[in-house]
């Protein structure tokens, strides 16, 4: 079995996909990884929309320049009313919870040998217009997923040096 560090090192943002559909079994694995993600006080204030229908995928192109014609797009949303709130400063944990769910999605996609990109650049109002199913949920991220065609971008290998990232006290 691959170590987590190897998986983390191999994962990259994939921005081009073959036309091959993603198997239902793989979609279920991705969703299960999302379901297992930890959330603050286990509130699970998160929902996922799995967009496969061509009609909806085409509409998603109106909401973001970054859907990359993927055969399936996962959208992660959160509901701040359901989330844990830090008492000291009122910080709402919903988007953090959604980000952890999104990270589980991304890493499971990589573990399956598929590709995806975290997409934060979308128009939330337009997204709610084209997918009214989202309702009052707050969309946090989209994940176009498919079989890998693209290479890592130049940016992929740019990481801070350990000494710039970490302070040991
Ligand atoms: C919160 C977040 C938002 C992002 N939004 C986008 C996006 O809208 N479009 C896109 O192509 N990539 C997006 N990315 C991917 C990053 O550009 C990418 O992760 C970064 O450049 C490092 O490259 P790597 O993932 O290949 O290691 C996003 C990543 C994160 C974590």
C-alpha cells in the first residue's frame, strides 16, 4: 500500500481529462472518503452535489472558467447555521469543515489514480442560478474529476522551503 506521503507527493492539480467516464464505483469511493472527513464537533454541516449530466456540466461552464470539461464535477457546500462556532471570537467553522471534506475528495481521487483540481474560482450567485438544487447552501469548492490527461503545472513544484514554513519552538 502506498504511504500517505507518497500519495501527497504524487498528487497534482490535473486540468485536462480524457473523455472516459469515471466509474460509479470510483465515485462511491470518493463520496465515502468525503463522508469520513472530520468536522468540528462532528456537526457535518456539509453537502456534496455530484454533477454528471451533460446538461448540468454545460451549465457549470457559465459559472467558472475552470471546469476543464471533466466527466464528473463534485461541488462541496456548507451551511454555516449548522456549524460549530468558536465562542472566543464567533468564528464559524463551516468553510473549514468543507475544506477538510474537499481535501479528502482530492486525496481519494489521487489514490484512485484519477485527476482533479480544487476550483475556488467560480461565481456563487451564477452557480445557484444554474443549479437551484444548491438552495441556501454556501458553495465552497468544485472538483472536476476524470482520467488524467494533463501534466502538473509549473506552479506545482513551487513549495516554500521547510525553514520558511515551519517555526520550531
Ligand atoms: C482553495 C484553492 C482554490 C483553488 N482554485 C483553483 C481554481 O479556481 N482554478 C484552478 O485551476 N486551480 C485552482 N486551485 C489549484 C491551485 O492553483 C494548485 O493547487 C496550486 O497551484 C498548487 O499546484 P498543485 O495542486 O498541482 O500542487 C485551487 C487550489 C486551492 C487549494
